[in-house]
C-alpha cells in the first residue's frame, strides 16, 4: 500500500528560498534604489550587508572545486514524501491523466536526492515552473500499485530560479510583466553564468548540471556573449546536439558601440527565431553582458521597470559581486536624454524601447518584422 504524505492536496508552494524572498521584500521597500554605482565588495554603502551577515558566513568562492557549495541563486526544492512497503517511483505531470509523463521526452524536475528512512521515502526535487499546477502520484516499480493523485501549485513569484550544478545565477526570463498587461513566457529564454572553465574565476558544469539544462530545461541553443571565448570554444559543453553560437559583445553603453553593431544584429535575429528555443545566453558571471542583452530584450517587450531592476540586481545572490543600480544608472541613459530622466518609469521605458528599435533598424539592420516576431514568440496574455 502507498500512502502519500507531502505535499498535501492543493498546497501552494513557493519556489523562492528565504534569502530570495527577503531580497524581494527589501527590493520592494526600495532599499536597493542606490544612485551610485555599487558593484563589488562595497555594495552601495552597505545596503546588501544583510546577505553576508545572515546568509553567506560559510560561502565558498571556489565553486568549481565544490559544486555542492551554497549558491543563493538556486531555487527552493520541494521535499515529497510517502510511505510504501514496496519499491516505488514518483511521477509528476502538468495534467491529471499523467499522459505527459509517458510522452514528454524531458523530465519535469531535477533530483537532488531520494532516500528511505523507517519506511518513509523522501524525494527532494526542483527546477519547477512558477505559477503552475502539477499533479503527483507514486507508482510501484513492478506496476502493481498506484497511489492516489494529489495536486499542488507553485506560486506566481518572480524570478524563476534554476539550479544547474557547477554554475550559478541561472534563471528564466519568463514571468516578468509588461506595462500593457502581458508577461514573458516561461521556458523560452534563460540567462546565467558560464558553463565551463576558460577564465580565472571558474565555473565547471557537472553531469547533474548538464542534465538539468538539457533533460529538464530542454535547452536547444547556447548563446555565448564572451569575447574571451573567441578562438577557444566552437561547441557547447552541453553536447554536439546543442546549437552553439558565439556573439561577443560589450556591456552597458559599450554594448551599442560601432564594433558591436554587426554582432548585435545577428544576435537579435537569432533570439527572435522560435526554432532556436529554449535559448540559454550567458557571459562569465551572467551579470554585465548578459544583463545588457536581457535589458534590451525587456525594453523591446515593454517590461515593467521593477522587473528589469529585479532581474538585474538578483545577480547579487550568485557568486559574483553585488549589483545595485537604479533603472537610469543601469542602461537607460544610453537612450533617454538628461531632461527626460525625471519622467515616470513607464514613460522612460517606452522612450528607450522606441529608440532601441530605431537603433536596431538603422544601425544593425534588424527589420521591424523581426522585432515583432520576437514579441510574438516571447509574450503571452
């Protein structure tokens, strides 16, 4: 007989960890709204000191040699439990008939551990979609027993973080809301840190990390934004089946410099093509060059300013330095004039979006229909 214990039926579950929830709460209170640039250990006059004081006492920067070390950018994993007198497997689906389990070529979750103690089995699983209903059951390995079915729903909390062992700062751009009532689709664009070691501060994806990105997330394309990868890498560490594209760019205002124009045009064309999804794009830390591309996409999609800032500053919970800047000081000065900075955020995002579209068309040769294709592919009601 199989008895399900947890989660209880209909439970709403957060995929954010305590530090991430506290980060979001402090963000909403405006504690990180710093006028000064604040990368590095000074972290904007101390507004991020709580991270180190409360959560990072035993933090280890040598992530490549200790892939199980804490990374505050990883999501909350759910601990499923059941009691059975026979070996069993857990099944999770987004449909009550569980046809997805039988037909889907990708897993719906990453497995941290599964163990049995005194007849109770606990399975710690993660990397679920946010704001999604799931159904779960337990089936005996010999097929003779099937438990009852329970459901749970993950909360609508941005951002959707991903754990890929051996790297950090990985998250889905999906879930961000726009000023016109839409949101970015989940499961299309992922941003994060490097997947391999080609620099002094290193990441090195483990086999488990590769499975998370290929079997669970289903990455089809890797976009590498690092100029240091030129002449060094020609294919993805995720495997030969992954479409690896190297688009070396600069960060912040330098992203729009003349030497990057041709690359930017090809990059936007690639990201606008739905045949390349899901896409994982990264630089080294997944912060500056990656953050700039994320900003450009978010501007084009008319994403609300608070989500843009949220997405940018969340890098502070990974392995690379603190990020705390206002919307103006991140990127918007590149496209909004000084006398326009006093306007409200929604207006400034609209102005910047229009001028970015003009830049892409006039300087990079990106056609308007390509921008529309990007919007159609990434936005949902």
